């Protein structure tokens, strides 16, 4: 009997280490190009917190802000190759993949307010656009709001003629390229990580961005004047490698979807307030002058940029323009 107990105990010692050996967590690398203290940066950290909580540590999220893992020009290729699993690029970044329809979201004066944007992206427009990514091995998970663009330079920009001859950094959207040209300026595509130095050294004269990005990237320090124009919207699409995503255990994927939904609600909820707070901080710093458009100024901008809608047909296609016109009740010509 003693020998039998000894044998059982010995056998137990042999199997316990293997049985209790912790399974390595699934690692998801989440790369983006902005700072941690922007709405998108905070959203990524919130997703990390919730994903690790909801999966009981079975998933580990590694967040790489400020292009610390990949330059923004390299991100999507890295995602398709599986070198990174999750990104949150601006929607204009899909055009090099041959998916130009997302650029319709860059049309000027498209969204009346944050609520209009949110409803559109949760509804038909957002879902229709995400379907376009599937053929490229990319799955769309959510849209994150980052608010409305302002525009800056070394002189006040109040009327269309004030733009004439100035070089403006753009992220790559051909829609933005068009409306800046219509204002008489010269758009230049440039990586986000290069913008501060380009503004500082005069490689470009100005840029467009949200208040939170002007603050966290310190663009306001090297721009004498900022016009709070809110002429266009900046949104991000949170995307994953489809093969990786579909290969996850169903229960893990469901928990991550819940974490993403909750993180999206959080991000979009804080975006407006973060931009308002950033604008107040910029004003308080006193390094740049904030300018606000009058109704007449705004109308002049709208008229100057309006041909972008007609031009966009050849760029993004009639189908997405018809969808946007219907869902947002805007005229495309």
C-alpha cells in the first residue's frame, strides 16, 4: 500500500508542472502615429486595459504610439504582412491600396457636428466602407473620432486669397490636396512624424490638424496663427490583420470585440472635450493667435472649396458619393 501511494504521489509530481504551466498570452501589437495623450492615444490605452481585463490576461496588448514601431507610410504594409496586428490610421491611408472610397470622408464641410459623424460611421456609411477592406486582408473594427480640422500658418488665414502661394502639409488625401489647391496653396504629402521640423524650418508654411494634435505635437509653437475653421473632419479606422483576427479562438475574439466597442465609446466621448481643452491650452500658452471665421468668411471658404465635390466623382466614384449624399443630406454639386 505504501509503495502504491508513493507511486501515485510520484506520478502526480510528474504531471503537475505540465498541467499548471501557464499558457503564453496572445500578443497584439497596436501601432499608431500620435501621442498617448491625444484622443486616439488614450483610446488605444483604454483598449489595452479592457482587452487584458476581459480576457483575464490571455491577451497582451503592446501599444506603440508616435510611430515608434513603424512610420505611418509603412504601417499598412506591415499589417498585411502580419508584422503588426492592429493599427488606427487616418482613413485617407487606404487610397494607396486602391481603396479610394474612404477619401469621401475628407470632403470639406461634410459633417455638421460630432454627432452627425458618429451616427454616419456606426451606420450604413461606415459598414459599407469597411467591406471594401476585406479583399486586402484587413478587417475593420471601429471608427475613432478625432474632431475637426483647424488650419495654421505664419499669417492669418481668414479669406481664400490668404492661402495663395503657401505650402501646406497634408497626410496624403487627394481630396485635401484638391481643396487646398482650390484655395490657391500648394499641398505637400508628409509623414506626421516629420511635420514639426518641417514647420519649424519652413519646408512647409502650414498644416491642417485637430486642436489635440496641435497641442500634443507642439505645432502651435512653430505657427504664429491658427484659424479655428473646422472645415474638415479627421477620423481613424481601427483595423486588424484578417488572418490573425479570424484565427483567434471565438471566445477570445468576442471579448476583444467587447473591449473595442467599449474603448470606441470612450474615445469618441472624450474627443470633443479633449479638443476643447487643447484649444484652451493653446490660447493660454500665448505663442500663437487664434482666429475665428465670420459667417461671411465661412461662406467664402465653402464656395471656394465647393468644386471639390464635383472633382471627387472621378477620384472616389459616384457610388460612395451617392451614399454619403443620401445619408448626410448634403448636395454633391
